[in-house]
């Protein structure tokens, strides 16, 4: 069985990038009922367009309806579900048992996926949810491969796990840190990622003196989860019968979505094509290192992570490349691409271009023109649109990066 590759779609542009770079399905949030309130999220019009675009390109769309609802939220739910169904989505992601029940009663044909937020950590819970009509279980991130295999044997519902991205330091998202420190509720979609801030110790009589927190000579492990990366373990995941491999990151950039989706697509396809001769390609790990990330870990897959799952060395975030621009279009007559700036770049820069299919392109920026056709030396402004010559045609949503010095 070939598992689905499931990618985050924080907005319509990211949805298109995810689909073009090889996702079988995307998950997204509407303007209501979705965790990740700051991820851009989809208006009704965007949702309809997103579903149409995904379906035209053979991909499925799941909508997160995964807040822990209050009574007042429930009054709005039927209309919202009606709109989602009219858009033609392929499933909803729910964590609240009340919302599961209401969705099953109101729209029995709409597949319900149980969110990781519901913390399914054992086969009895999995079976319970299956009996409630849930068609897919997004398992808690804290499970090992052996635990997942045992659940697989005891339920027929689809199983989905996270394979890549940030880890919560709490139990699969159940956390009050953001509520306490930023007044933003993680369980209503508004996490400020407070667990990723830098912390120090202050003695009450010496305000302003920040003492580093150290647990051993290498630093502190508290609140320092590494990022998850299971690309080297595709065979184990496929053999375990997992139906969907999910990439975290509705808040992340198109550079992250494009790069990470492409790597997992390649890895999954390579394994399915020739399982006996499968070897992870070093280029995949290289590509994964090009987007901003913490050091990687395999999380809980092979047991509790301990020290190896914590980040305590050097810079917190790292990447070998900087995302500088997104291709918006290509003019065959002039051989130039229209690029939207994301970070400063200039004539003379060596760039690498990530393309949806095939090998990356390497070339130099030989000239730049503004939208009026005036020659310019650099693109200093965020979202600035510039034309630049390309040695060969390049498709929209290709991604330009510069190697970090
Ligand atoms: S603050 Fe961190 S641990 Fe808490 S919900 Fe947000 S990401 Fe998860």
C-alpha cells in the first residue's frame, strides 16, 4: 500500500505549491473552528478555489475543524459544515468529541479524521473512535513504531502520523504556555509558540540579570524540542501500514512547503517503485537542510527521545540557504521570469532554483528589471516584483534561494 503524502496549506498560495511539488493531499483551516488562527487561513471563496485547484490536480483537501468548542461555537457549526460540504472537501479534522458527534449526525457522508490533538495513544482509544464513525486517526506524536503497529493490527480505520516538522513540548498540543505568557490560546488556534522562545533565570533581587539555564555542560534541554524528520525511515512507515504521512507547518513558508514536500515525494516514490533496492538519497537530506529548521530528530518513533530529541547546541535555527524569491510567471519571448522578492538579492548573486519537478537549476542573476522595465542593481524590498533572465524556461512557483555565506 502506498501511503498518502499530506502537506500543510497555510493559504491558497501554499496549497498550490504543495500540490505542484507532489502532495497527494493538503490540510488547511477555514476562518472558524481551526487551530492555527495565525496561519492565514481560507475565506469561503478561497476554500472553494483551493478545493477546485486540488481536485483538478488529483489532490484531496482536508479542513481542520479542531478547536475545543464552546457552546456558542456549536451554534455556528451546522452552517460552517454545510459550506465545507458544498466546497467538496474530502474530510474534516476534528478533536472535540461533541464536534465529532454533531458532524457525524449532520453530514454522515463527510469523512471525519480525529486530530492528533485528541491524543490517541492506544488501540482501545483508537477502536473507540472507530466505533464513533471516525474514518481516520491522526495518532499522537508520542507513539513508537511498535505501538503504531499494534494499533494497526487492531483497527481498520486509516492511520495518519506526523513525519516532519516542529514538535510540541507538551502532549500533542495540549498546552497552556501560550495562554499564560501571551494570552493566546493554543487550543483555539492561536499558539504563539511560546515553547520556542529563549528562556533564562532571573533572581528576584537582581532584575535585568539573566542567568543561563544549564542542566549539564552542553546547556539546557527544557523547552528545546528538535524538529521531527522521518525521511530516512520511509520503509518502516510503509511496512507498518500507515495510510498518511503528514508534514507539519501551516505557519511555514512556501520555501519550506515546496522543498519538504518534494523530498518526501521523491523518497516515497523511490521506495514504492523498488523497495528491495531502496537507499535514501543524500540529496534529500541536503535539500531538507536548505529550509530553516532546528536540528532533526526521529521523535518517539524508536522510543522516548531523551537527550537526542532536545536542542542545546549552537544556533537554535539553521539553514544552508536563504529563500530570496518566488517565480510568479515566465515570458517566453524575453526569456525572463517575474520574481516576487522574499529576501534581498542583487545582480551577480549565484542562485539555486527549486522547481516542482526535476533537478534544481543553478544560475547567476545577470540582470534585474523593475515592473516598468528599468534596469536595477538589486531587489531590496519585500514582495517587490522584478524581471530577471533565465537560462531556460521556469515554471510559476519555482523557488529561488541563495547559499548562506
Ligand atoms: S507553546 Fe509550544 S508546546 Fe505549547 S501548544 Fe504551542 S507549540 Fe505546542
